[in-house]
C-alpha cells in the first residue's frame, strides 16, 4: 500500500472516531483502537483502552466534533503520525495521533494527545 493511500486510510479511521455513532459503539471502538491504546487528553487526564471506551460509550449528551487540517507523516512503514484540529462546543484543540499497522493489516490508533487552543 502506498504512503498516500495509507495516510488517507488513517484519516478516514480517525474521522470515524470523531463520529458520534462510532463513539457510542464499543465493538467498533475496539476495531479502531490498539489494545495498548493510551491518550493524554485535552483535560489533562490519562486514558487507557478500557477507560476511554467506557467514557465514550456512556456519554449522555455527546457533542458533534468537527475535524479539520488533517496532515499525516509516515514515521515508519507501519507507523503514521496524524496531526489535526477539532472543534466541539466552541472548544478548539490541536490533536496528534499515532497509528500502527497491525498484524491483521488494519491500522489501529495506538496513542492520542489533545491540547486545548481556545474555549468560548
């Protein structure tokens, strides 16, 4: 698979995670997230796979998250750094994700970090 195609696939998978319906679907999240997933959240909290799935799937009033300015960087043949912005409820964040290509040939989100830029 070419570099451009791999980056496009990772962006599509990241956009799925931003989708409200996907965030509420535990099985789908497990397909997208690496078993050793870690996140340094914009809130300052550190998340692992189980805690992030529980939090996302149990959101009472999930907000639409709009992603933009996606940029992928190939770090290694099976490792992509994805940088982008999100906006949700007036809060803008800079985000970075590291995606790993698994043995089964699917990209999985291994690490994510969010940094708040502004909040209305």
